[in-house]
C-alpha cells in the first residue's frame, strides 16, 4: 500500500522535476519513486559514500618565535592585536 508523505524541496527543483516527468509522460511521483529506489539499491562504493581521503599538510614550522602557550595573558594580547589589525 502506498503511503503519503510531505517532503519540502526548493521550488526550482520541484519545477524542474515536474518538467522532466511531464516530458517522459509520467507523474512526478513515478519519477521520484524510480530515483529513490535507484539510490537505495546503490552500493556504498558506487555512491561515493566510502572512506574519504583528506589532504595532509606538508607544512613545517610551528609557533612564531616568542610565543609561550602557557602565558594566556600574552596570547590574549596577541589575539586582540590581530583582531584590531583585521578591523582596519
């Protein structure tokens, strides 16, 4: 038995889907059902849903000279100076 449901989609997407369904001579529901079944049949490797390799930085360096992570007052001052510089 078919079930009714409400799905909120962008207007332009619904318009384009209706146009495609009409061009194929079938109702919008049939188009949505076909595509949803296709997505649900896909294997993870087909849909690109597998593990993602993220780029790893090869940068070297570290803290700027003179920065002490244990001196929170100095870190706050550097942050304030940086914010002031960006606001100009």
